[in-house]
C-alpha cells in the first residue's frame, strides 16, 4: 500500500485529553477556505476553531466515531462558528441518541457510570444539534468508508480513507490498548470481533485513535495478538 501523507492536525482537547483530528480535504469553498473533516470535536471549541481559521479551513464534515461526551462536547460551538458551512454532522445510527435536544439524559447516564457523578456534563453542557447523516457499516462520508466496530458503544465506528491509508478508530483501538466496555452500551463480547476485523486490514495503515498516540494496524495486531488469542480460546 502506498501511504499518502496529509497535513492532518491533531488537537488534544477537553478534560479527558481526547484527540480531535482536522483532516483537510483539498476542496475549495467560495470564500477561499478549504473544506476539512473534523473527527471528534471533544472539547476546547476555541482551540478547534482557531486551528481551522489559522489554516484557512472550514468544516465540511463533522464525523463522530461514537457519541460519548468527550468526543462531541465542542460540536455545537464549532457549528455556530461557521454558520455558512452547514457541515454534515454524521454518527452511526445506533449512537444517534447522543445528539439532539433530548440527549442530556443519555450523556448523564454515561458520565455517571464513568465518573460517579454528572458534574462534567453540567460544567460543559451545550445541547448538541441532531445528526444530519446517520451512518451504517459501509457508508461513505467524504473520503471515508465507515466500518461499524461495536463494543465500546453500540454505534462505534472507524473511519477509513482507503486511498490515503488512514484509519480513525475512536475509542475502539488505541496504541497498545483497546476501549473500555463497561459503560452503558459497551459490550466486551463485541469489541474483540471488532478488533479482529480491523486487524484484517493492511498492516501499513496509519491508525489515528481517540486518545493517545498514532500507530499502525500491524503494530497493534502484534501487540494485542496474545489477548485476542486468549479471548478466542475462552469463547470456543
């Protein structure tokens, strides 16, 4: 596989140090800006907005690998900052409940399970807009093919730019680890098949996770091989 280098911008945002990725698309708008995809605007909206404007970028797509609050907290502010763009807001259909005017209760349930109380929500809450596009496995969003990889949440996805060899894995796959499954909607029996699916991809593919450092499919397949083998034995 020939990997194409892009000027991908990584911003570490929010109280849980989420990776927000800005992915230039090379498509020009009427105002001279270039379209970009934003993957997981998880907080610190001003930082995201400043980075976009500095690079003369505007959001054509806001793509959410899943619905947890630390991946969507800046969504509303980013949308408001670019009123003429009307970016496509996309999330898997099974995580759609994390967006829209009735999503507060859904986020409270997740945050309480993760942190013991809902102070994080109440300190940062800004009701998110609903999705404008509900994704399924195999959907196309900009340059990305959607891979449904449930386990961390029911609607967790990976976003794969096949041409460039780049994969955004959210909280399904990290460098040296995989996502937790003990929050509402998580399922340990689902995440292992999801990881195996990712590991069937070309090993040279770049992995851009929801937290931590970038890696490759080959590196993570090697690191997690023993865990997956043990899980296969336990399930058989």
